[in-house]
């Protein structure tokens, strides 16, 4: 299968590497050139434009930062013939996902936000939350089978898959903010760091998805992939999603503001674990 990956952030590069490892023919594009060296070394081809990357491909995977980036790229792909199936793995609003479907060539569009980080994608351990026409989803079975450990079909509305992803991210970032407060308090009390780490890894009150960021909270440089800026964006989208259904999320507002503060105080390009630094300043 011939595919393109548009967006060479950490997640986009992970997707491209996983696809190449399973013998897909992969073209890539990024707004800023020079981000795809490891993908090119693995056998990928870099295209100068999204249109060039998508031409002649069976599927085009998007891994972009936000609603605006997705809209801009989809407007450039509109009208490509024969049109590929667009698979959007970006974390955007449900409304933006539905609008992207309407811009896709032939409306051939599937939302597939990913539960799991880039390392999990490279290792084939991530889950795809899939929304879109079932016939299109079935056509892409080689991608689901070779890239992900599991998939969850969320229905024909692509916005539903994105809604589940936003709720997942809300749980991740609110839990991480609380865990950061626990770590900072234990350190301020002078508690044994090794025992603190061991207990937090054992306690059922600490969600398994937080285990991978525990060392980063304790001693890390916050050099991960999911930035505080993007974290605040996802929390805002989750809060707006709930508000649209008549549900106010006061905790989400507080947590969103914490990630915004971390970004404003110099941690905007650091992993969301950097939210702990607000307690150390």
C-alpha cells in the first residue's frame, strides 16, 4: 500500500517509521523542511508539498497540531484525483473533524486519533479510535493491522472518535497534574525518593498511563513529545466539548490554566510533565 504521512512531529515520524517497518511505500511532508531525517534514512521519500505527497497514494495520514493546521492542509488536498482516503490522527475538535471530512476528496475521510505516545506507535502498542464510513475503514485494514495493537470503531461520525480522544487526554492531563503535586510534596517533605517512586508505581490510585511519566516528574528534563502548549489546547477542546452538551467542567478549567501557566513560564515546548515545575518556582 502506498501512503503519505503529513506532519513530521514526533507522532508523525513514529507513524512513518512503523509503516516503513511493515513495507509500506511512504511519502512524507512537513511545513518546515528538515524534520524527517530518520524517516528518510528508513526509506521514506520527502515531498515538497502536501499535494505532491498525496498524489497517487492509497491513503494519506495527517498528524498535525490543531484545527487550523488540519483545515489548511485539507483545503490543499481537496480536488486531488484519484483521491486517497484521508486518515486524520490529529487531536482536534469534533467540528473540525467533520469539516475535514467535507473537504476530503470524495469525502473519503476517516478520523483515527491515537491513544498512546510515539514510542508505543513505533512498537505497535498503540490504539486507534476510528470514526468514519465502515467501508472506508475496512479498506484500510492493512494500516490498522500493521500499525496498531488494537482499534475501537466509534461509528460513522468522525467527531465521535475525536470526542473519545479528548476525554482520554483530559484524564491523562488532570491525573498528571495531580501526580505532579504529590511528587513535589513528597520531595518537599524530604521523603525517600526511591520509596516514593516504588509506592506510586504500586498504588492502584495512580493510573497506569501515568507510570511512564513518573521519572520525568521526579527528575526529568521534560524532553518528551506532548508539549504543555498542546496539552492546554486539548483541555480547552475537552471543556468546550462538554459545554456544548450543557456540562460545565470546573476542574478542566483549573487544569487547563495550569498547563497554560507552564507554557507561559518557559515550558511551552516541553512535555506536559513540566507542569510540575510550577510547584518548584
